[in-house]
DNA sequence: TTCAACAAACTTTTT
DNA sequence: GTTTGTTGAA
C-alpha cells in the first residue's frame, strides 16, 4: 500500500491524507474524491502513524455511506475492519446499549420509528381529550430534540396558538408524550442522540472510555450536523481534538432536521488552529455539467467560496425539456432512456417530492424498462413487516404498548375496540402497563378467551426472544398462522407480502440476536438486496441522491413551487437550501444531464399551471440547450433578460446572429459590443438575446 | 366484531 | 389521485 497510497491522489487530497494531529476541515466539493480521501487518511494513520484501528472513528450520515466506507477500507490496510465506522445514530445507540443504564434507560429499551412516534402522540392527544393533529406537534418535538433544547425553549418562538392548541396545552402534550415514552422503555429517534450526549456530558467515566475508542475522529457530511450532533462531536473530540470534518456547505440540505451549515462555516473559529484543505478538482462530471452547477450555486450567499474545476473537458450540453404536463414529462424521460439504450442502471431520475415517482414508474414499466424506487415506503415500514417486528419488540419489552396495540388483534382474534377500551381503563386505574392489565382483565371481560390466548402466545414468544432471531419469527408465523391471515386480508397482493415476510426472515438470519436485529432495523430505512439495482433505472428524491453518481441524470419538475418548493419560499435560508438541492441534483451527473419541467401539474388531483424554476433563469441560457424531440424547439424558456447594469464592460458575450463578442461599454439598458468580424454594435438588453460566453 | 362503503386529508425533503 | 379514518350494516 505504502507509496501507492499517496501517488494515486492529487496534491490537495494528499495534503489532507497527510494531516496528522489537531483539527482539520476538508472542504470537499461534489465529486472531488471525498470518501477516497478519508479512507486513505484512515489507512495512512494506521500504516504510517502508528495509530491503532481501534482508536479511529468515522461517522457518516447514512447507512449506505457507512457500508461504502467499510467496503473501501477493507483490504486497504491490516486491521481496517476494527475501525469504528458508523452513522451518528448507530454510534449513539451502541453507546447506550452498553452504558444506557447510567442515564436511567432500561436494558431492553426499544427504538420507536416515526410511525410509532406518531401513534404514541395520537394516544397522548386522545388521553388528554384533544383533537389536534399529531403532524405539526411531532415536527415541533423533533425540532426541539434535534436542537437539544427543552420544549419550553421552542415554545417562546411560537405563536400563542399552534396546531390548534395554546402554548400551555402544547407543553402538556409534549411532557406527557415524553413520560409515556419513558414508561414504556422506548426512545424515539431524537432521543437516541440526546441520551447519548447526556451520558457523555454527565459521566466522565464513559466519556473517557469512548474517547479512547475515538482518538481520531472523522465526520463526513459535516454540513449536515445538527446542534446535538455538533455537541456530541465536539465533546468526543475534546480530548486531543484530532477531528477531521469533511463536507461541503453547498450540499447542506437537511435544515428541516435542524442541520445547520453554520457548523461547517464556522469550523475554523470553533476549532482554533484548524487546518483547511480544499478539494476542488472534480472527477465526476463533464465541463458542461460543472459550468452549469457552478452557475447555480454562485447565487448563494451562505457558502465558502469554492469553484469546482473539471478534470473531464467538454461533454454533451445540459438539455432542458419543456413538457405540457407531468405525463408528457414522464414519457419523455422513458423514451429518452430507451433511445439511449441499456444498461439501464446508468440512468437516474431525480425529483423533489416522492409523489412525483408514480408517473415515472408507470412510464418506464409500460415500456418494459425496470426501475427501482429508492426510498418511498421503506421495506421495514410495510405493514406486514411492521406487524412481525411489533411482536418481537413486545416480546423483548412488555412495556411497549404501541407495539402491543398494533398486534393485539392482528391477525384478528376477536379482541375489538371495546375490549381494548376496558383493558386500558383497568391499566389506568391500577397503574399497570397495558400488557399486565391484559393478564388481569379476565374478570372484567365478557369473553376472556381471546385475551387469555394472546397472553399465552406472548409468553411463549418471550421465552424465545433471547434465542436466535430467525427461530423467533418462524415460531411466530406458525403460532399466529400469519400467512393465512395475509391471504385473507390482502387477496390481491398477498404473495408480494409473503415475499416480504420471507425477506424479513432472511435478514433475521444474519443477526446475532433479536435485540441486535431490531436495533439495526430501527436505524435502517431499507435494506437493498445486492444486485437489486442491476439493470434498473434508479428513481429517487434529490435528498436520497446525495453521495451518488450516475452517467445519465434526469432532473424532473424544475418548476416554481416544486424546486424551489413552495414551502421554502418564505425565507432566504429556505430558498438557498432549495438552490443547494438543485445543485446536489445537477452534480450527480457524470456524462449527461437532462432537466425538465411541466407547464401544468396536478396537485392533489387539481391541475395547476406552473412556471419554470427561477434557478433556470439564474443560470442563463448559455449553459443549457432547449431540447425537444417531439416538437420544433419553441421560443427558449425562460426568456433571458439580463437586467440593465448586468454588463459593465469587458465581458465576453454571445449573440445569436453576430456570434462571440466583447462588451465595450454599457449604459443602463444599452450596451455596445465589439463582435469579431462584425465590428461595433449597439444593442438594447430588452430585445437582444445577449448571453454571457 | 368485522367488513364494506364513503369522506377527508394529504405531500417537502429523512437519519 | 391516493391513503387513511369514520361510519353503519351484518
């Protein structure tokens, strides 16, 4: 590995790899070999700096990134398998599984996913006799947790009434929710990080131990850290400060998760003496694509000055297709993909909202082109999978009433709402967990057999919960006759659903224990079978596309209201984030980039007229081409109208008739341009189609 | 208790 | 246009 390790890197990458102690910020533009740099650096630490693999931590944001880093590290240097590579959440959860009892967690605590969280919130609302919607309250809750603030701190920012509740009421709900979580030994997503942070802050012993395991820390996608993750990182790095933050403020797209790109913008102030390394050479995209991308992002104010330089020259022009409606847009994408031909896994179609995927899927499917939708309803969110997981969670943690309610009558076993109501009341009166109340409910029920049956089943399962995960699920399927239930309940697609169940069993086989399996499942949105993407077009949201690259990218729905999304128009920060999202999409493309928008689009079944995105206007037409295989290319949208004062003199420009020229003088709307072979021309910006060259 | 028919709410993005 | 929840009959 030795010198070959360094020789395959460019100068900037090499400098970063050679960085040894102290804080460092690697500003890594899209496609600049970021992961490569981190992986090499880790290998270099081990091979040449005498650092033990067990002293290195690399944090990523997604499971996908974690896998990739592990994979690349493997075989590069001896002991690479010992490096702690993990997402923030998985790292925090691991710490809590070992030391959680020190912050009052029960040993068998479970992790609630979003659905569970909503379900519990609904229960709380019902219990308090409120009819408010859980959605807005949940986002408030998440915001508080992601920021690491008490809910009270957020309330002061809110209007007197929010989600139909007064501030005081809202606070009641949030407090009651947290109590309920604690009572059932559950953590929601935000809690995982929050508890881990508290543990590190309050327990010197634990902090010391974890720091030993993390003497050299790498944080990937640093621009996406939220305040809790920031504090977590800072605390861990607090000892020797061997922290390497890697990221790109231009790709920060998670502010709705309370990520704050200020964390990366202020890194050098936060960590005095930090070295900064800039990776600006882009290996991924053609020059045409990069020029477009640079023109997009240069409009943002909140950034670190940086220009991506292409390694690949030239390339196909960026193309824009204007569709009449979303159907035509989908048709265009599918036909263009067919025209370019297989292998189809070199194509990706990116969109702003999940709802846009349906038409695209259909258009591709009807032409026999395979597609995989990344994201959407995740594997572990499918009803049948969630059912089985709920049994498992309840078996490990009988306090978990959300899971209990889910499966109490699934498959149907004659325990209806009336029964649940009675048992719930009993639980309340006696202060018992729901499952305990179930055991004692015989007296109050007219027909206790179904309940007795269920309790017996669960007790059986509880005995199996500490054995292998697969055996647990096998027994569960048998004992509940679950496949028969699927057939009954979903006559149309029970076969698909059964397939999912089998998939779950396969996955469970890999796990050490049921608990480990559940933890993994909770933090993994979905697992993709190896080879599943092969030969298929990838469909995904822009958020899901981060970190990926494809030879050909279609970025659809480049419209006002969609990109930028209408909900983000109110603030400058919101708008800039939308622009970054666009930038992220554009920079996924290696060879060809297609953009498209529809002139009208259905929103909840209503058809609305739409206009091309302002981002297209900002970029200017010189950097893309209107493309229309169906009609004659119409007038070029959006009209390019530089404002008076757009030119000062000296700029190179292009005129459709006169060709390339140089601006000699400019006054308001009027510019004087010297064109090669033509001479001086006086033009009005209002009428002349003058573009920057 | 269960199932079917209807109404309403929904869509920004996710570890 | 789709999914989720509510209502009423068997």
